[in-house]
């Protein structure tokens, strides 16, 4: 069984809950290692040590299994992020990273995010909703600045983070750190990625004046920035 922490299940039968969790964990591993197309009910069953019928019994279908995995991964990320945000500015970031037991869940995200499907759209929507919530908790805790558009900021930051997972092979090639590594929190090469990220988040990239100017331009919209034009005669001369 993987190192993924089990979430409480509504089913009161302990053995049944354990079987369901074992199937879910095995599915997350299979999706992370093999991708969507090569993960089947039979492969998940073999990995979990159960029959294919047991997989269908607990999740109805592969779509149901994907939904169960998505819900679990999103809930786990939500829990870690909220714990971090509610810790306040004094949080020991390295200790929090070392204590994070995401296992293959990050690899799972990297594998499924490129799938253009309603299931992935729902997963992304859930992650954005969660991000909006825990970012606000970070604002309340004095760790993050407030925003004039909290929803928009949560969407952009989530897309940036998820995009990094989809392109994780290039990040590993260029920075020497695999974001899908289950032991990422103890990898010394993590600093190659984390330092630039927190520099951008903490110090910004543009000067305050230039950033303010750009925000003003986009708030006014494209029409406000078009040069005024007068009516012209057939020879191209402006009328008085």
C-alpha cells in the first residue's frame, strides 16, 4: 500500500473502507506511472490486490474511480495548503515540506491535467475554488497581500502551478528538480525551483510604477487606448 494518508470514509464497515482506499491509492499510482490511456480496471485491481469486480463494486466505473481519485487529491492539497496558511508568517516552510506526504499524487496531477475532459475541468475548478479559500486565509493570517480581484488571482496562480506540473519534465531538465518526485520535500535541488518562485512571489518582477501603469491600461480597456480619428475626405485629408 502506498504512503498516501487515508481520509475518513462514510462507510461504517472498516474492512470495506480499507479496500476502497487501497483501490483508490493503487489507481493514483497507476495513473501517475502509466498515464490515463494505459490505466485499466484490471491493472488497478492487480496493483491493489483485488479482483476487477471489486474495483467496479466500489467505484462503478473507471469514470467513478477517476472522480474518487480527483476528490481525494483535491482534498489532500486543500488540507496541506490550509494548514500552511493558518500557521501564519512564522511557519517553518522546510519542515512543512518534509512533513507533506503527497506520495504519487503530484505525479497523478501531472498525468491527468493534459486530458481535455469534463472530469479534468471539474478537478481544475475545484482546485481554483480551494485556492481562493486558502489564499484568503493567508491574507487573514498576514502572510499574503490582499487583492482587488481575489478570484482572478486564485485562477492565475492555480494555472501557473498546474502548468508547472504539466511541464515538469522541462523543469527537471532545466533546473534539476522533479516536481513529481514523492520525496520532493527532502530533495536539495528543490531550492533551484523554490528560490526563483518565492523571489517572484515575494519581491515581484516589475517596478511598482510600471506595474501600476499596466494595470491602469488594462482596466481602461482597449477602446480607451485607441488614437482618436477624425472623418476624412476622399483625398485622405482630415476635415476641419
